[in-house]
C-alpha cells in the first residue's frame, strides 16, 4: 500500500488527461483501477498490523481505506489530504506546529472548538491568540504583522460572514504568515482555498463530507509535500488517526456530496427568501451559497429556544451538514462569542421537500406570537 504522502500529484495527472468537473471527481476519485474483478469501491480494511518490509508496517501509519478517502478529498481540493480522528484532531495538529509563544490570528466568529483550542493554548502560555473581524481586511493585515499563523473561515460559523480569500491570503503571505482555511461550510464544491494560495485547508468531515450524521472524522489538505510529511509525522506520533470504518463511511458519503449539496442549497435559498418576509424574523444571514442559514427571531432568545422545541421535521441538534434539517440557538453554548446575537438560530438545511420544511418552520414561527 502506498503512503498518503506518495499520492500522485493532481497537477501531473491533469497534464495527461482532460480536467474533470468536481461533480465527476467526487464520484470517481479514489476508486480501485478499472480491471476485471476489481471492486468498484475500496474495501474496508480493518488492519492494525501489516507484514514487515513494506511502506506501512503498522496500523497507525496507514490504511488502504484511508488512502482512498484521502485521494478523493485531495483531488477535490487540488492538493493532498490526510484524514484524522475528528475535525478538532485536525485543528489540534495544525496548532501544534505553531512555535512556543507565537501569535495566531483567527476570526472572532468561528467554530467554537477552534476558538476553545486557541483559548486553552493561550491560557497555558503556548501561543498568543488575536481574534479579529474578518470582514475588515485592514484589521487582518495589521494583526498579521507580527503573527505566525492566520486562521480563516469563510463563511464564518455561525455569523456567515464571507471573506475575500484571495485578498486576505495574499495579505497574510505578504506579512510572512502561514494561512489556514476551514472549508467545512463551503466544501470543495463551492470553493478551493488552495487555488488562491492557502497553505492548509481544514475539514470537519463529520459534516457535509460524510453527510449522514453518523461519522466523526477530520481532514487536512495541503499542496506542499514537505508540509504534508510534517503533518503526517504529527498524526503518526500523536495517534490522531481515523477509524477505518468511519473513513469508509465518509468516503461513501462523499460520493453523493454534489447531489446532496445542490438539493440542500436550493432548499436553503427558498427558505431564506421566505424567512426575510416573515413577521417573526428580524434578521436573516445567508452568504448566497451553501446550506447553512442563520436567522434571528424578533421576540428574543426565549422565543428562539421555544422555536427550536416546537417543530416536528426540523431537529433541535448542534451539528450540521447531514441530510436532515437541524437548528439551534447558538448562544445556548457558553463558548459562543458574545458578539453573536442572543437569539440567533443557526440552521443546517437538509434535503427534505422544501414545502414540508417551510410548513413546519412557518407553523412554529407563527406559534411564537401566541406563546
């Protein structure tokens, strides 16, 4: 079995074959060769130990199922991927590369797990963290002047702010910092940060990549082979490796990402239009793409909590990116930024019939007036 670091360079393949649409790559990448009696899908390989003399030797260093997933995700992002046991394991691995006492610039609105990791590292004197408004390019550029790492999300979680990635990545590099982009919300079907110069792309593959609310998995994608080697060494050393079954499920889910995302995004756009006209909704945030919508009920946080308990189709749950529609009031979590409105509801729109979703949501919203 080949090491993930030895995966063929997507650019070299592109020079010998016509470029494929990402909608095709998501289905075809990482498959076994088209030869007689080969399976269409890479089999699940539950192995902890390998016969000596090859490239792997031990189950912490590699697995054919991992490699298939990593090949597929790497091709989608235009780089080379590594799978991790969770999105936070991937985040931790990147932050572990930051030098002692170095400064990390990150969004003030971002995935709470990332913000909590930054706060924990800062409290122990490992790093200095500066949180910025990522819609203010001047503030980002100023913060980067003495930094080692710039962490970005676009859209941000849960504020759904959109960053001009090309401009901000360029500004970060001009200041001499490495740039990381969490691409969980957009997915590689809506943006590819490596193509505009990002050094590392992060995914919580738990979300849209796997897509069925049954997997914990993370991933990193890079273009630089030396950086890939360093990240793999950290994964090997720290043991933040993915489960084989989880990786197989994530690859299985990845195959339908294009159709799932198209359907969920179309649903989200219909719901956004209707929410903006609803008397019980004061603010709607939507970046114009993707399946995440945030909105603020006019009657405040108690009404938002009641809304999340009053639906029959929409599920009150904290995760996102599954085929089912979920939502929650984000400030119910103490870790959420104080600059997020108290009543803001983050909704992950699924693939159900949009009229059923709207009927359920509209009924619950209208019920707030008489509560």
